[in-house]
C-alpha cells in the first residue's frame, strides 16, 4: 500500500511541475543573445513568430520555415531538418535573426516564465519570445440595419 501511495504522490508532483503547453500560442521573437559573440539582437517588430502544433512547428520572419519537433523533458529537439522559403531578407535585423534560427534550432532547452518562452542553446545562444495576446472575436464591424 505504501508503494502505491508513493507512486500516486510522485505522479501528482510530476504533473504539477510539468512545463506549460507550447502549442496553440503565437510566440513573437523579442531578442537573441549570443554570449560568446557578446551581442544581443533586439527585434523591433512583431512579425517574427514561432508556432507549435502537435509535432510540427512553423515560423515566419522575412522567410517562412517549418519542420518537426519532439519534447523530451525540458528539451525541444528539432528533427528531420528545416524547410525554408528563400524570399530573401531586406532588413539586416531579420536576416541575422533568421541566420541564428537556422544555425541553432537543433536541440534547445526551453522554459516558460510568465508570458515568455526562453529557448537556450548550451547557455550560449538564448532566444526570447513573448506570447502574443489573442485578438478578441466580436461583431464590431457588423452593423444591423433597422
């Protein structure tokens, strides 16, 4: 009986400490820190985004990219390569951000702090995303004629 109680308590503790869900959220890139290069790129717009579904991810900036991922504990493994369009980046900030993503989205540790998603590669390259607020659905543009 004691053994079963320990298992139940352990399961409860593990479930209460589980990482929040990544999917069904639009994550907007805020900044990329590269400690080795001693640089920090702050993104000045809100169109560089990352989205997670059940086993796939997609992102947009100046190009669109997508692929598959798997969660293992606090790690995200981006598996099977990344598909990317080649529209080209006219903004140097976008080009640099996209280059960091292509080079570092292999295996990253992740954590969610408040509304921020932190992706960390070897405590060296750190991506910070913020959760985009959902737009309220409504009928404010619909007018009823009487």
